[in-house]
């Protein structure tokens, strides 16, 4: 293999054909790194990276992280894992295997080729938090036996593995605790709240609010998140977890209003039961990210919704007449 010039790296992105992974691959290529996108295409799509396939620095590899693999790389972003509750609950045993065996395989690879590795962890490690907003020191409030546990506990043991490989084998690890992130290339049917609400509003359907709609989430636009992931990967010596997200906190009812406003439609809602173990509140304390990475999100919800709505309008082929956005400044990605 030919050596790369000084600051160009060989980067592996597992889950690279998914929502976050495809944006990350794009950004890494723009910085002229060599990128291997590894994905089993469970919730990822070839179309998410089809525009990258002609780039000679890019390679798409269909592979499942629960099987070992040997690749010569400098950095590993481990994003492989379904992220929406519908998808991670579809085959919960596989979700646990993906987080645990996938993490062991990627850490084994990092150890063997001396690569730096970043794990895409999640705010779900805090469960239904009783401390608000959530700082990294908070240990969380997680049910071990509920329907969300396959994801939450899988991600918690993945963090444990990261710390143990670091302490025991000196693997150069980074842990990103990602809070709800949205943007173009989310799947229109994956059940997450932002994509659900936009698709419903664009189709003229009622917006489905689970529970009272008083529960809160904090929504980060994908470009802000990708910037944070790259900064975390490239900062020296940060092995403890770092929260990455937008501290702007919204009730789910507020989000419905924002989405309807962005789509230029009147809000029509339907109330459905709250799913089991659905966290009541969530907001990141990002003091650590601000201090260590010099990072804070730049894109408020209303701005980030514009390109996201435009993306879904294009996917759904909503006609111009029906889709009357309240603001036209869209950049289609
Ligand atoms: P996504 O479902 O779009 O992407 C996950 C990708 O992983 C998909 O391309 C999927 O095909 C792939 N994948 C799943 N299982 C795999 C396996 N066994 N082997 C290989 N590939 C596999 O979800 P996303 O929103 O892009 O999330 C990416 C990562 O970030 C996930 O690890 C998720 O847990 C984490 N995360 C995301 C959010 C968010 O709000 N988007 C929040 C917290 C954490
Ligand atoms: N939610 C909702 N309607 C939907 C989808 C989700 O009210 O159509 C709620 C869900 O109950 C939760 C919040 O929105 O309280 C965020 O859900 P999502 O699945 O996006 O993420 P997570 O619960 O994993 O943060």
C-alpha cells in the first residue's frame, strides 16, 4: 500500500452508509483522506454514498461488524448500529451483538494496527435521566430489561470496552455521547421524531405525538455533529466520554409547531400512547466539549429544519404547490 502524504489518513467509518456516517464520509473525503465505508446496509443505503463512489479515495465495503476484519487504517469511527427505536428493536439480539461484538472486533483491529478509535455512543446511556441537563459524570438511570435496553445497555458495555482496552492495552480511544441529531438522509420511515413529523406534515397527515408531548429532546443538526466528531477524533489525550449535541431543549409539542411552521402547514396533531421507557427529558451539558474541542453547535433548530424539510420534500416528490415552505433559503444536499 502506498504511504499517504503527512496529514492524510486512512479512515474506516463503520456504519458509513447510514445517516450520520454518510455525512462523515463526505467530510473526511473533502479533507482528502482515504475513506473505507464499511456497512451491512441494514439501515444504511447505497444511495447515501453513491455520489462518492467515483472518488478514488473512497471504498464501500459490505461487511457486518459482528465478524472480524483486518484492514490497514489510521483511524476508526465506529458508527455501525441501528439508531432508531423501530430498527434497533426489530432484532434486539442482533442490536446487542452489533454493539458488543462489533465493538470488540473494532477495538481488536485498533489494537492490532495501532489505529485511533472513536465510538459513537449515545445520550441513551443516561436512560430516563434524573439529573438535568446531563453532564458526563452522571451515571444514568437505565432499565436493564426493557425494550430499549438492547440499545442502551449495548452502548454502555461498548463504552466499558473502550475504557478497558485503553487502560489494559493502551488503545487510543475517544467516546462521543451523541444526543438526538437530525438532517438530510434520515430514513423517512425509521420512526424517529424529526423524520416522522416532517413526512407527516409534508403529506398533509396528522402529526403523531406520543404521550403528552411534554417530554423534551435537544436536536443537533448533522453538520454541527460531524464537525464535533472530527474535532474529538483529532484532539490529543481525551479518553473520557464527551457529550455532543445542541443544548437547545424543546418539548415534542414545540417540535411539532416548528416542523409545521417550516413546512408551511397548519399543525394538526394526533395523540398516541407513550412507548415504554421513553425518557421524559434530555439535554446535554456540553461544557466539556466547549472546553476540550472549542466546539459548540452553530445551527439552531429552525435553520437546520430547512434543508432537512427540503430533502424530504424531494424524496417524497411533494409538488411545489403542496409544499409551501415558510422560508425559501434551502440548500439541497
Ligand atoms: P443509521 O441507522 O442511519 O446508521 C447506522 C448504520 O450502521 C447503517 O448504515 C447500518 O446499515 C449500519 N449497521 C447497523 N448494524 C451494522 C452491523 N452489524 N454491521 C455493519 N453495519 C451496520 O443511524 P445514525 O443516526 O446514522 O447513527 C449512527 C451511529 O450514531 C449509531 O451508532 C447510533 O447509535 C449513533 N447515534 C446516533 C444518534 C442520532 O441522533 N442520529 C444519536 C446517538 C447516537
Ligand atoms: N415521538 C413522538 N412521535 C413520533 C415519534 C417520536 O412523539 O412520531 C417522541 C418519542 O416518544 C420521544 C421523542 O419523540 O419522546 C424522540 O423520539 P425518537 O425516537 O426520535 O428518539 P429517542 O426517543 O431515542 O430520543
